[in-house]
C-alpha cells in the first residue's frame, strides 16, 4: 500500500487523509483497529536492530501501534509539527510534556489561569519531584524577573479554562527564546483548527483529544505535538510512565479528527449567537467569550485565532444560587463536565475543574461562585437560546 503525502494539502484534507494508506483493490477505506498488544520480529537480526534504535518495527503497543500512528500523523499534520505522540488522557499529555522538559532542581514558569487539573499538578505534585513552579498572570507580567539559572520551561494555556482569557503567543515565544526556555502550550480550547502555536515558535503543543478533536464524548485521550526531537523525548515518558493510548481510542480519534473542521466551524458560529444573547440578558453580569467586542482581548483573539471557539462562560448577577438554578433548569443543555462534543453542556467550575481551590486561587483564575461554563455543541442555536431563556426566566 502507498501512504498519502500531504505537504501541500489544506487542513480539511489533512484531517481526512494524513496517516492513512492509499488502498488498492478491496483495501479498507478506514484505517483498522490493530488490537494486538505485541508484534513479531522477522528474525533476531531485526530484533537487534530495534534494540539499537535502527528499526521502526512495532514491538509492543506501549511503544507504538499502527492505529496510534495514524492518529499521530494526523495531529502532527494539523498542528504543522514534525511529529506527535498520543497519550491515554489530556493530563497524561500535560505531565508527559512537562517531564520531557524538566527534572529535579529545575524551575517552571506557568500562567496561573489553567485547567484545574494542570494547576493542581503544578501546585501539589511537581514540587514533590523537586520542580519549583512560579505562577504569573496571562499577560506574563513579572515573568522576566522570575527567570533564573534553574528556569527551564514556560507553560501557558490559551484560551484559558474556564474564563477564556488569552495569552499573546508571540510575546510568550519571545520570552521563552530570550531566556532559552522550552515553551509548552495547552491548545485544547482552540484546537489546531483555530490556532497553530507551533507556527508561532512554541516547542510543544498539548491537547486533551477527548474534547474537540474526538468530538463525540466517547473517548479519553491526549497528545503532544512538536519537533521530532521533543516528541521523541515525550514518547520516552509515555513508554516509561505507561500513559499510552488504547488502539480503540485512537480509532475513535481518527474518526473524530476527520470532521473536526466542520464541527468547530459550526460550533463557533453558534457560540457567537449564544454569547450575544447572554450578554443582553439582565440577569447575567458578564459573558466571557473572545468573539464579543466587549472581551478585553477581542483584538488579540482576532489576530492569533482563526475563530473564537465553542467555549464560553458567564457570571450570574445573583451568584452561586442563581447559577445553580440555571444549571438545574436547562432541558436541552446537559449538566456535565468535559467539552468539545456534539452535545451542548453546562457546568459549575467550582464543583468540577476548579474544585479544591481556595477563594484566592479562584479569584486569580477569574472564577466566581456564580460562574457557569458552557460548551456549545451542534444543536440549532435557536433551540439553545430558547433553553437558556427559559432557564434564566
């Protein structure tokens, strides 16, 4: 079988064909699930070449698998990176990337506004491994003063979870290059459909592929993309720590990636309509959505994103009680964590992504007790707005 070449393709075509074989007579159109945990060698000479790093043969699915390889090539192509490695979850991708860049005695600078799981990893776990973390705001103010001889990496997330703040990608890369820091970005909220951090100069991009890339709320996964050198380092962490993706999850990811462009484009259109409705509602204090001109970083979003995304949050004027009533009264929106699927979801961050955080930490993250996070799916925007209208009444 011949493998498709994709150097000159656009993203829509890469999402469908990158990594796939070009079938001959009676060949499968869809890359199959290779469920085998282990693979054979032709002879001991091939086994020796593999041990010496001179063979790309598959040996064991924790090291690599044909179904995983298709997903990895698709992700690398979409992110415009040299390579990618898929992982068991988004958190596995985050921890893998960080441990590929850091070791005991090193220091990390990270934006304070992060997915709660990533923040707690940096707050509670990395210090136990001898890695010190300095947190800064999304404007990276004061980051220069925190750089020292032990500082090795910069980690950002943009747009942020859940209040959609933005980090200036070019500013972050300049800071990292000036001080020779490894730059890592969580691109989950934007997805490679809307934002290409590697093109701006980032070293590694991490994703929860559970979200927009999978797109159907039926898989758990993550990914790291970047240069071949950095992905090789990340892959070693996956092999040593065991955070590899299951072949069936990779198969579902391959399927999801093929429609990601259409889904994200439609979700962006609907999200803007819903955000405009919420911004006009008298019971809503503030809407966090970079597609609104009222968003303080709207111009930055227009400059570095191809669209504004499917995620938003809004703060209720009457606080937690009002936010809980809205979440309990919706009929079409589902009350569930996660995001990026075809179903629209609402959730209270203080009870999910940002649980076990102090009031000070919540305030720094921009999360209020009355903050509602919304993931827009593929339903008709008129139905979604009608549902929110009755829930807010």
